[in-house]
């Protein structure tokens, strides 16, 4: 079995690093710099978007953070990071909501792009406040996004919520803070963060 992880420590690859650490799988990390390294033909053959992260698992290429999280949860079932097949409606719903409407809404917010109210029906997220409030409606007072069980959804959407609080697009209410305390103190998250932070420091020293 071979599993290669392409990333940059200052990227959404941090989500996939966390997911990989949750699976307990053995993997090789290949760091890519922005610009020429991500645009090199060898990597473009893996991800034509010339972005990280990406994984290659026994010759199978998977890109897009949410897709990688879903894939890894199924590829490593012993980690128990996905609900049973007959209980995945909310799992898929919220994973793809975070990857679709919320990602678009938060990106446009950071770029100061405002959709005119009369055009909100043309965009998948409607408006920023609606997308934010809908996503936060899934945050529980106790436990995890799907109840008592931690899943890949907590890795992906939990990361989105965490970043939102860091950059000021999501208010750190007691409910949000309590949820983040539960997920960001997991050993896998701490290991992943330490690895990426060390890689960032190495890149800074090399620069």
C-alpha cells in the first residue's frame, strides 16, 4: 500500500493532514511550493488545477479536500470515521454544504464581493449571513456534528468553522467555542498541527 500526500503547510492541506492522522494510516508527505512547483508537469498530471492538497493512494488520485476526507474515511474503515451507509444523509448534506455554499460564501466575503439582494437567487449560498447561519445551525451544544460520534465531517466542517472564527467571519459564541474545544483538542489534530507548523518554520528558515 502506498499513500502519498501532496501539500503546503499554509494551505487547505492542513485539513487533509488532520484527516490522515485520524485514520492512523502510514503516508508519505511531499511539500510543494506555490508557483513553479505546483505548476510543474509532474504535479499538473496529478491535479490539473495546480493546487494542493491531493493524495495518490495505490495509484488512485483524489483531489478536493471534502472528497479526500470522504475517500479516506471509506478507505480506512477501522478508523470508524464515517456513519453506517444507511445513516449518511446528514453526513453528505453537511460535508457538501461546507464544501459548496459555505466555501463560496466565505471566499466572496474575504474578497469583499457582495451579491446584490435581487441576485441572491442566482448563487448557491444566497447571501453570506444565510449560509453562515445555516451552517452554524448544525453545531451542537454537546458531542459532534452527527451526535455522539466523531466523523470526517467534524474534520472538514470543523476546520471551516475554526478558520471562520480565526478570521472573524464567524462569531465565537459559547456553543461554537465548546464545539471547537472538543474537536481541536483531539490528539490527531494536535499531531497534524505540530507537523504543519514545523514545516512552516522550516520553510521560513529556508527562505
